[in-house]
C-alpha cells in the first residue's frame, strides 16, 4: 500500500478500482477525452513507471484474430498472452460478449490490468453497409459522409470495437490501382474535405474531443504517404514522384485528416525515393509529428515492418523492427517483430528504451482518452449490440447515402426514368443478382443475405402487373458466350431492358490491380447482342435500354457510351444497393452524383486527371506537334465532376466580390444556378481556380469549393462561396506555401470543364502562408 500512495492520483485511482477497493465511478473526474490532455499524459507517465520492458513491448504488439463458425476469436494462445501482458490490442476480434470476456482477463488477470483495444476494418459500415468510399465521394456531400461514418461507429462500437482502419485518403490518378475504391478519387481538395468529414464521423466530432463517448471510434488515416501513386497501378509497388507533387497532390488529404483530430496514422507499404514509409523518419517525425503537430499513434500496416527486408533496407527482423521504432511506428500489426526482438535490442544498446517508452506513452494516452481505464467494458454492451445491429434508422440512412452517390452518365432521348408498368421488363447481366458484390469490398460483418441486389430492388419497385425476365447473359470475367441466346430472347420479348454490368466486388480493392480497365470478359459483346436483339424484335426501333455499372474504379467504356441509350454508374452501394438503384431507375429519386475521378476512353490514357499542368505544347487537334495521341482523342470519356440529372441546370452571372484583393483578403464568388427542367433536382455547384501566371507551372485549374443544392423547377438561386488565401496559394520554387501577386481565373459550373469564368487580381507583395517544409531525406 505504501507504493500505491506514492503514485499519482490518477494511477492510484486506477489501481484501487481494478483491485476492487473503489467503484469505477471514482475515476470519472480523472478521465478526459482529448488525446493531448495533461491528465492523460500524467496518467500515462504514472503507469509507465510500473511496467517492465516486456510489458511495455507487449502493449505495442497487435495480434490478428481468426474467423470461426461462432464468430471471430483471438489467436491460439491469445488468452495466455493477455494474462502475461504480452498483447495490447487485437484486430478482427469483435462481439460484445466475447470482447467483454477478453477484457475481463486483461483487467482482472494480468499484473497491471491495462485494458485491451479491439480494432477492425470499418471502411464503409460494420453490419449495415454504406456505399464504398469512392461512391460516397461521388455524392460530393461531406455532411452525408460524416453521418455515414458516425452511424458506422455507433454500430461497430456496440459490438465491442474501439478502432477502425479508416479513412483511406490516398489520392489515385491511376484507375488500374484496385484500392482507388477505398478513397475519394483524384482530387486533393475533395479528398481532404471527405477525409476530415469521415474522421469527425468516426470519432464523434472535430478534434477528437468526443473520444470518451462509448460510441466514438479511433479513426486511422492511411496510407501515409502517396500509396495511390504506385507505379503501373500495381498494389504495393514503388512510388516515384517529386517533392512538389507530394506536397501539392498527395499530402493534403492526410494533413486535413490530422487537423480534424485523427487519433491514428498508418504508414504505406511503398517506398518514396528509396525510403520505405515504415522507416521514414522524414515522413513520421519531421512531417507528421513536427510540421503537423500530430500527437496520436502510428500503427504499421499488416506485415509491413517485416516486408522492409524485401525492400532491401535491412537483413533481419530485428533490424527492421529497430528501423520502424526509430522512425516512430508505435504499434506492430501482426508481425510479432517487436514482441520477438525489441527487448533484446534494447538490452544490447541497439535502440534506447526511450523510443519504447514514447510509443507506450502514446498508446496509454489513447486508451485513457477512450475512457477504458474508467470502464473497460463500456464498448461491450449486449443491449447496445442488439439495439444498433441493422437498426432501421441505419438502413434508411444507408439507402439515402446510396442514392446520393449514383451518377447518371448518359440519358439519350430521356430513356430514364423507366415506367413501373411495363408488361415485361428484362434484367440482364452477371451482377444483377449478386448481393455480395452489391455490398462492395471490405464489408466488415456485412452479410449478403441481408443486402438487396439490383434485381431484388427492381422486383420490389415495379407494379404487380410487370413480369421480370432475368438472365445472367454472361459471366463477369470470362469470354463465355453460351448465355447470349437466353439474353437475346429476354431482350426480344421485353418492353424495356436493364443491363447490369461491370466488376465483381473482389475485382477492386487491395491486391486487385487490373492491367486493363475496360469491361471484362464478354460483357461488351453481351451489350451489343442485347441491343441488336431488342431492335430486331421492335421493327428496327429502339427500346428503352439502360446500362447499370457496378464497379469500384473508373472504367473505360467507349462502346457502352456509344451504343447504350442510358448509363447509370451505381458503384457498390452497400446493404441498400438495389433499393437505391431502383429509386433512381424509376424516378423516385433524381440522381445528382458527380464523378470523383476521370473516366478515360481507354486504359492507355492512364494516368489521366483534370488538374494536370499545361505543357509547352498543349494539345491542338489540327497541329501535329502537340501533346496528344494519333489514335485516340486526348480528352476523357467523362471528366471529373461530371454527372447528369433528370432535369437541367443553367449557370449565369458569375460575379466576384472585388476585381482586386490584397494580403489575407477573402474573395466571395457568387453564381446563379437555374433549374431549367420540369422536376426538382440536386446539382453540385463547383468552383475552380487557375493561377494565370506563376513562378512555377500550375494546374490548368483546381477545385476549390463545391456545394450540393436542391432546386425546384424554374427556381434560380444565387450560390455564394468564400475563398480564402489558401485557395490561391501554391508551393513556390523554395517550396514555401505562398500567394503570388497576379491574376487568377475563377470558373463555376457543373463539372471540371466549366467555361463560365471571371478574373481578379491579387495585389501587393507575395504572401507567405507557410515556410518551406522539412526537406526530404
């Protein structure tokens, strides 16, 4: 007892609680939510003093669970490791009852009784599955994205989880890279605001201030950094880029997520300039903790510490463990390298124990901020688990989110919306009845039996007098054409046709890079066969034919764009995929989504993105010696920001608050938008800026603001945006963040090809917003 009295008040209270001398409520005044609070730091200091070296390293050890028929379980021997204080967190282990039991072992049977953390990939929902992130980004609605993450956290924490490995915020300009599905696409501004919104949603608010609530999850920003720039679009590949491109394009979304209060950062698998991210002191110390002031945890990606041996920067597991710890990687996910080798390295003087202490200190602060020392079981509540699993309000929100992400790419002759009273409606395609693909990849505990496929949604939407003629027609990814005969027959007898095409959910995401992003298998031939059969059966006249895409990346679909009267990009929309799709197809919802990434005409155009720099010889169709192809237009099939509606919108009267602004002034941009159609619709109003003449080559334009608005028929609304100096800034030749004097052009419109423009001048001296960043090493 004398030793207990020497401890801090916080630690003394914690130990008395776990020893049964005080009720848990006794800690209520010592636990605070902010990760950086003085109390959290003092508490971590006090606990750290009690720990042996092995117990410290145990806290940095994260072990994966495994699936069983009764649910996920800790690995064999996991309970013994908990009792020994040799594990600090688990991933892929959840369930209110089971996590409560493991937590009980930790806080009652281990020496120091430090609670465990339970983590899982809650990428776009736990049991209720929301649209995949690229579809969520297509909504251009940050409020909706935040709300989806909030509800995902509510449901996941009810199952005993504390921590998610999301959001992924990697910018991707190469659609061959499968993990483009997990992010917000190609634009750093859109990526940044979506990243911040999802962090706020998971953690329950801005700045991590609600982490003490039992329904707030730790968010993990990944993959730091530039993972989306993998060469050749091949997952895990090297990244080769300039410092300028890194700061201008790839780093902004990570910074936005960190500034929003993200508790955890995960480094990327790739190297940059020969330095694997997991050993980059420049990335993790100089940039993340130094320049951005990050105070949270850094967790390794699965096996990434050990994989640095394949990079060739160290020969043994012990060596790569030292590299990672020195760089600032706190938690070792799944490798067991810290557990196996760090104690010996410390005792041999190869790495100071101070590095271990710093990492453990950060982890204890995070556990304190979650309130686990106050109540280790607050996330293991069976009643909450029952209440929020597939809660009706979550399913309703998932349907609303799914509708918002649907993008109408083509609607020739007003093919859409379809009627609900056709005599026969043909639904053809390999993905129409695929509920698993409807959920998308990384679907956590989502279950296909609980998801609504495209076919099911259509069947539920049409009238009882409509017969649905369904056939697969073709496989997704082989050249088999044996199903074409049934598809032609269904098309011939139908009054209207819905073709459901694209990729299965397992054809995008991690380790799912594709060398060709055209429609796989025989699907293009299926489209042609169906369209020909429909016309022949109708005296050469067209029938209503709609092509619905399900996919996790931009696709090159020139044949589809040429032949299908209507095209709907539905992505993978989650549990409510089919219902949301039917809402759009039959006109119960007017689509308003926009493309968060450019759709090329062919794979050979990659990388293609709207915010490119100009060249000395920009493309001119009539001039040979300019930057273009001789066998294909250089322009995209569908540009960034593109998306149609069942109504039409007209932009006019773009005006700026002043023709000249000075240092630190803001500019108000206002544009009139009119609904010129006969039904209400949602439009994403987009504002782009170009620096006309700068000290370095700048993008031809860059997105700086957007807003999703609803307009009634014939309604005109003035939409105003306030742009601060950051919107006009660039990295100069010294990589300072500055606003240079000169003229700027502002564009407003419905996509990145907006032509309505106005110009203003920034006057005075160069405004320095930030000094040069730490130089790469």
